[in-house]
C-alpha cells in the first residue's frame, strides 16, 4: 500500500464509535471542512438511532414490531419503512426467495436494514464534503472516496475458523465506493433462517463475505448466500453484476468468485 508522500498534505481525520442497533458503528472520516463534517457526523449518528427505534424487532413499540402485529399499516409508518420493504422485496426477487423479510409469519427486514442504514450514514458524510469515509457496522463496512492521496481503503476479513486471524484483505483501490459484508455462524451461532422452512439454515458454510459497491446489497446477498449453501451460493453470486465473494465451509474449504482476486491486497 502506497504511503502519503507529504504528511502535511494528508487529510484531517475524524473517528467515532457509537453503540447502536445492538452493535458498534465505527466512523473514520477524512477531509472536508471540520464544522461541516462534525455536523454531518452528529446527524448520521442521530439517523442510526432513529433507524434502531423504528426497525428494531426487539423493541415492542418500534414501528416494525407494531407493523408485524398489524397495529400499523405501512402507510402509517415513517417513509423509510416503505423504502426498506421495497428494497427487501427486490432482494427477495433477485435471490429467488432465499432472502426473505417474513420469518415465522412476522415482518423482519433485519437482513438488509443494517447495511442500508450504514450505507446511508456514509453517504451523508460524503455529501457534507468529506474526501473519504469508512463506516463499519459490526463488521459490515461501507467505503467511499479514499483515506488519502494514492491510499486505498483496506478491510480485513476475519477467518471464522481461526479466531484472531484474517482470511483475506479486501482493497478498494480504483473504486470510488465499495462495501464488504459477512454473514456466518462463527460469532453469533446460526442466526440465519432458511425462508423455505422458517428454521435455522442448514448449510455447509461458516461464513460468506460479499464485496460490491453498496452495503445495502452486500448485506442482503451475504444473508441469502449463507442460507443457500456453498454450491448454490457460489453459482448465484457469480451471476450478479459487480459482486465478488469469499465463501468458507465448515470443512475449511475456501471458494471464491472469479473476480475476487482483483479486490485482494
């Protein structure tokens, strides 16, 4: 990775970690006018807390919980609810039903909403004038711009079978935007549901990492691919435009899409 030739020309850095949505969302913001960036950061954090309040399935009074109990209609919810559910419907269509928002008969957009909200936060900061933004929501990362002159963002992908080790390092070199999302069982156990059975997915995979420009889709595709299993997931992921992926099986086999190698480094 190239180093900045002149440290005096390196962009300013603002970092922040926020506990929200049951995880930690970490911000790394480069460049921009200090006051504008700080204001945008505060707004992005506030938006994440609103998303948590609206979409959390663990909060009885959230709009998504009330929607599931049919106490509200989609039209009575915040406009973001309809937006997210439309994105989920598209994800379900493109994954042939492997991505689903209905588990146990109750609406649950968890497999997409975190990626969507983290991506939205990152774009809000870029719109405020930042030259580079990295927002990491519990290991799912949206990258925009660059961290400095001739320096790409890089994201380490944890090895699910060797705690503390990396399975790969993804580089955003040459990309104005890149997202990295992982679904798996290593840290949280099997928490992904097979929409066909409404039970925990039975799969030979322990982790799927998806690399694509938008975290909204990276999050959704990783969720769907994990439920599919390695053989079907790899074929499906290869069929999607601008998508690369790394799949690791319980037998310690590593499988990847054809173009992933160009994104490693």
